[in-house]
C-alpha cells in the first residue's frame, strides 16, 4: 500500500488477453531474442499507509501521510541502481517498512502463493525467507495464479494483505483480502468471497492507499473489452479495509502513446497532489515501462507526465521491462521498487528480479536515479544562440545554435534525486570542418570537456562525460571551447 509522505504498488499483470495468446506472445518474444532483439517483461507525499508499519517511529508514520529458492538466499550488499536486490524470480514487489526492518512480498513462485523477503534497510541486503505469507487460499480462489500482493498496516497493529487470484466459479482474476497480526503473517483470508470481482472481466493489481485524513482506498486494474477500455480504478474502503463503500471510479485508461495496456497502480501524495505510478505495456516485453500521472484529487483528473519514468531504453538495456513499481520511504529518502526481466520467456521460465532506485521530486515531478532523463536544448536558458525549429531528425524537432565561441552558452536546470556521479550525454551536430569541443560547467565548478569529433556530413551524434551532482537542483552550463556545434538535448543518468 502506498503511504502519504509530504517530505520525501505491486503486481503480476494480466495482459487483457487469454492464456493462449500469452503463450504465443512468449514464443514470439523468444524468437525475437534469437534474432538479436532484446525482449523483456515486467513480471512528502503520501505513499500509502502500508509502507510504514505501526511499529515504525512516529516520524516515519507521519511520513506516510504526506507521499523460490528452496532455502533462504542472502543477496549481499546493495550494488548500483542496475544491480538486482533480489536476483531470482520476485515479480511485482511490494515493500513495507516496520520497526524491525523491511518486508517484501511478490507474485506466486516456487510453490508459494505469496513469497517473502526481508532486509534491515530499504537497500538491503535482502534475504528470501522461504515462507509463504498466504499459505491457505480462500475457498473461492484457484491455486497457481496469485499475483501482485499489497500489504498495509492498520491502526490497531494488524496488517492487511490484498492479492489477485483466479475465481473458481468465473475463471476470472479477482481481488481478495487477508488479515494477520504481524507483517510476516501468516495471513488468513477475511472472507469466503472475493473483495472485487467484475463479471466477465479480469481484475488485478490491488494497491492500498491511506489518505491524510485516514480514509482507505484500493486501486486496481480492470480488463477492458470491445466497448470498455478498462483501465485503472479507485475504490473507497470501509475503515477496516475489508469492504468497499460507494462506487468505484475509473481514473486512467490507456492513451494512444502508451503500449498495449496500463496496469500496476501505486499512489502517493506529494505537495498536496496525487501522484499515480503505473505500468504500460505487456509484462514480458522490453516495451514494458513505468509511467506516472498527477491529479489535484484522488478521483482525478490525472494528467500524464510528459515522459515515461522507467524504460528499457532509459536504462540503456541494463534493465529490461522495468515495471510493477512500488514506493517506499525510509524516513529520509524515497525509493522506487520494481521488477525487471533477468531471463526472457523461451526455453526457460520468465524470471523477473527486484530492483530499487532512488526517487526524488523536482517541483512535484518524480525523478529516478539510474534512468536517463532528457532535457531539450530549446527549453533551456540561451545566451548568444537561437532555437532552430523544424529540424529533421532532431529530438523535439528543434536544435539550438550555433555554439562557436566561449561567450555563447546553453544553461539547464538538472534535478538529481541523490548526490553522486552521473553521466551527462549531449546530443549535437558538429557544424565545422574539423573537431570541436564543448565545456560543461556544473554549479559553477571547473569545466568538464566534451570532445566532438569531426563530421563533414553534419549528422546527429552524442558525447558523454562524467559529472558530479548534488542532491536537488543543479545548473549545467554548456559553452563552446573550439569549433562550432548545435545542441539538440542533454541527458543525465
């Protein structure tokens, strides 16, 4: 469940298609892999009261209202953002913080309905416990299709586990809820009937959210149909979290710019706004990605971000199909937990590992470390240069130029979720007959050189340099050292 935290969700996704189509999709993905295409999958703010359990400090709790291995395996110390925290199959991770550490829950694997892992800190080291949080399914649920768990704390110290399972009667995926006295369970089903089950439609990916006034909500994804686009819904819950009250509201449907479908909602509250993280695409594809939308109220309207937050391309292929995201706050910093494909479907089963990335907020907009963020040159502060519009091949259709002497510059504001070394990558066109060079000044420090090789065809290229950024806003100023060049974009990762 997401929690509120004004200082600085989960899922095994159904693809809105029958099993036969999923199998066919897996075979196609395997074939594409063989011919060389990378295939992948996805298997301050209020984050949600679930993220911080009742045993955590009072400061941590207030933050919530503002945004199968056969044996346990110790994953070791955390690595860089592209190193898995759990390097075995642990899809649709949901993480909650309690007084005794951090607890993660995932889609069924290794004969367990809800696998679990634990760690002393959000960044690890993470150890799979070997236990099943939900050892006994309710009578209505069929085994083997228990997906996308979400765990949240109640004020009385008990915990709620929302999960997806197949309804024996309808053969459709439905949502259930279970209760336990401790975060590790075991959880006991709260009812012999599903919590949410729509006739003729799969309902998946539950994500709990507790607003600043204590009102509980459940977000989920509902399959679409011929005349129904499906999408993401929010349902108000009773105070005990065991039943819905009032009508559910659809808050997001797939846009034409998004791949295939939307699913895996996770909601936080930040600076008085509601930030909805969600996945787009099919979970076993490299197109699977994490996006976000922002609204003034929990029921919307939600305005999509201008870019995807996590993509295979953004990670330069080092993480494939990043999705199924959840947000966790450790009392100081926020993190985005998600899965990525370690092994694509084919001869072997699909394997999705658990990753974590630092999450920052740039004027209420989420920024994640490790995934490239592109800044268009034409949107920067310009000195002595002009925007060239309708440039064929340019990102955003425009470039800025020409940088041909030190007095001319392009200056951009760059946000870093945490301090450290980043890669600054510049898209450019060398306009001169020979090599050129740019200088990147970060926060007024000594210039970092960027070499631009000669190119008589004057095509688009990119150059990369390591820069050191501080937490929060930074200023990068690009000037000409030698030669002449037009700038297209600056990308930081």
